[in-house]
C-alpha cells in the first residue's frame, strides 16, 4: 500500500519543532527500532504529528528495506560569487508539528529522553507561522506547491517505495535589515512575485535572476515540482526560514540548488541568496507509513 507518513501532507499546524540528530557509533539498531515505535505512538492517539526521516548511512545500517539508489549525503555548493550552501548531514531527522509550542516541547523532550545514549540532538529549530503563510521577508511562502493531493503525491513520493519520499532541509538565516532596505518593487524583483497580492511577475517584469525564475525548473517539458513544508523561525537576533521539501526524485533538489548558485553555466544566481544565507544542508529519506511501522516493530 502506498501511504506517506501522515504529517507530510497534513497542513495547518501553527508550531513546529525540527530535530537533527547523530546516532552513536555503538548504538544498537534493535534499540533504535524500539525507540522509533515509542516516538510514533499508538494509532488514533491525539497529539502532535511526528515525521521521521533518515540519512543514507543510518537507513542502510538498519537493513529494513533496500536503500533508494539515489539517496546520498548532501554535498556542499559554492557559487562563483562566493555564496555557499554548506553540508551538515546528520543521521536522524524528527519533525514535530502541533497546535502549541508546549505540546511540541513535551514531545521533543520525550524523544530526547527515549533516544538518550542512542542519538544526540545536534541541531534544532523551532518554527512557527508568520502572518498566515508568509516568510519573514513578508512574501507568501510555498505558492508554487502542487495544489491537489494527486499532484502533491506525484511530486513527493518515490515510485516503488510504498510512500517513501526524499527530503531536503536547509536552515536559511535572513538579513532582514538589508532586504527591507530595498523598495517594495525591488523586493518583488528579487522574489519574482508581488508582495501584497502574491501574483507572479510576467514577461519583462520577471527578472531572470529572481527566486521564482531560478527555482521554477523543468526538464524535457516536465516541471520539477517539490512539496514544500518550510517554516519561519527565530528571534530578534537570528531569524529566517527552515526549508523543508519532499520530492520523488533527489535530482530535483540538485537542479534547483545548482540554478540558485550559478552552477549551470548561464552566469546567473538566485538574488535571494544575497539576503539569506544557508547555514545547514542535508538530504534524508522519509519512509512510507507502513515501512516505518515495520521498521519500528523490528
């Protein structure tokens, strides 16, 4: 049966907690499987949604199912202009999404306790909604997402995996002072959409180096869509976007990143990277619901 983990396509939670973890070298796969069952909880029990994904090395070591052939660690990128996308690949990714920060915190603390001695939290991000569905730069985020369930699944689910999905995460730290120093028309040129009405620019009004132009890629007439579930994060001193995207083909991320970082030979980079810096980067595999539960049962 093809069924993704429920939280991948369940929208509406206003609060998010993302944990990136490293598994101890001597950790027992059997113990990790047992803990995964605890994290997933019993079917039908109310609480925050939990999505779990794995780095390539951990998924391979668990031996539950064949490693998707495309899955690999994230590779760093540097543009000719010196803009950098670092690799911070870890082993285990846990996404908790709930109605309030306290329920997410409780679930996160429970996860950390259950994984004590097995895996350590190396990186965590607390996300939230901002003025509905806008990024902190004031523009609507995720406008280009597929609109119906069928197209979402086509974009996100890897064929033949029973609902598995490739996943890319990046933490982007915004320079809001620099971005907000631009006039609104200049900001719209950077993004490729109008700020208030969220309408895509057209024709000569759409710069070739806008964020929309660089990330809206296609090959042989096929749009390389992904399913985005990003969240704004941060406080007064550091703030930005934790980028979360699911795809049926990991190459979709590769193409998007290379176009953003001027690595496709056309001399253009995504102007948004002038105002937001990537400080993390990882590729993951989120197995389908049945596959994950089978893994947890050992």
